[in-house]
C-alpha cells in the first residue's frame, strides 16, 4: 500500500519512501451489460435520462475504480449509484449476474469478461486506446476531453537507501520490464510496460495526489 502527503510517499506504517521506477500501467475500463448499450455516447445518454436509477460496481470505496467513475460522472454531468464490492472479482460477477448495470475495473480484471462476451467494453480511461482492446475507444475521445484514469504499479525503496542502490535498481528494473517474457505476461493481462525515471515517478505521485484529492473532495468520498 502506498500513501502520500505533501512531503512525499509513505508506506502503510508511515515510513518515508523514495521513488525507484514505474513498472506498468493498467487502464480503468468501463463495461456494461450486453443488453443495455453499445457505444459510450449511449451510456452517457442513458445515465442522463435516468439519474440515480442506474448503478455501477467497483472494487470498493476509495478504490481507483471508484474514483475513475466519479471523474466520469463529473465530466459527463451524470449521476449513477455506486455499489462497492470487496474487489474486482465480486464486482464483475455482479455485472454478469445482472445485479448492477455498469462495471468500472482495471483492465486485467475486466478483460476476461470482455473477451468472453459476457459484458460489453465501452471505453478505457487512458489517454490512448489499449493494445488489449484496440477497438474500444477512450473516454477522452468519447466526449470527455482530457480524461485520464489508470492504475499503475511502481517500485519504491526506504528513505535513506544509497543513491547507487537506487540507480542499480532502476537499471535492473528497466531491463526486466523490457524483456520479452515480461512484455508477453503484461500483454496477456491487458497491461502495458511503461518505465520512468525516479524523478518522473515522484512528479507523477505529486500530480496524482493533487488530482485525486479534488475528486475525493468533490464526490464526498469517505473512508470505510
């Protein structure tokens, strides 16, 4: 678990961390029951025509999937009811079973459902289309310019780690992420290998904290 504050990233015990390397990015994908919609514009129109009557499933309150949908609601001026589940697995099952209409989940979690045809993928939250589902448009190109919601993973190290060790970790991680085996595994999962320098990762964390703090405040998200 990674926490953050103005002074930098923290682990779950509150210990200071320093950035090493970003590993991958996973788009947040929006999927719909197959009987309801075929295009993102139809989803927005449906949400606007039935405010509060449709619901969406996520991996839980305050999860990246929850915040991604709150961003979409704000960008499209719509309202749908949030139904939080304990993880992407139960959320996906709820959509397939018809308990909820919309699923917002990370690409590795929703990709099997999309490929099986049990749900229909409508859009991905990254600025560019996902290689895993190239036919699925982005939210940005579907009427919400500038929309960007994704889940990324990174390597961090304890504060005070020698610079030489950080540099070695950085180089070794780039080599590992760039290998054919890693690329194949990420492609299968619907994730993309994207590396960065420690400084770029630190800036990304700072920007992300500011961005999602606004989303949490505007949506009134409370920890549970």
